[in-house]
C-alpha cells in the first residue's frame, strides 16, 4: 500500500483505524463478475507519516442480484449471517 498523499509505502507506516462493509456494482467489463454486486470489506488505513486516511478493500464477495447482496449484508449486520 502506498500513501496517496505523501507517497510513502512502508507497510509498517499504516494503521487500521476503522472498517465497514459496503455494496458496490462490478461495472468493469474486464471483471468476470461484471454486472453483479459485491459486498466489500473496507479498511480505513491511516498513514503514520502524514496522517492521511485512505481506504483499502480487503475482501469482495460477489452476488448476482442487488437483493441477494442486500440480504446478505443485512444478515451480517443483525447477526444472522
């Protein structure tokens, strides 16, 4: 990972300060899941050199429909997943 502000890329300079899940659409034609929806596990990383925060997508789980992805995301939020 390289900081987008200061350009430093030492792995030990980044600290995870937050995480969240979000839905996203695979809209890249080169992606084998193009047209599907992803649940992304996103980490917010902080550069210790300059303090800049940026996202790092750690895991992507594909789903064929928005309804399936939303149901899975909701089930993990309420603890039934």
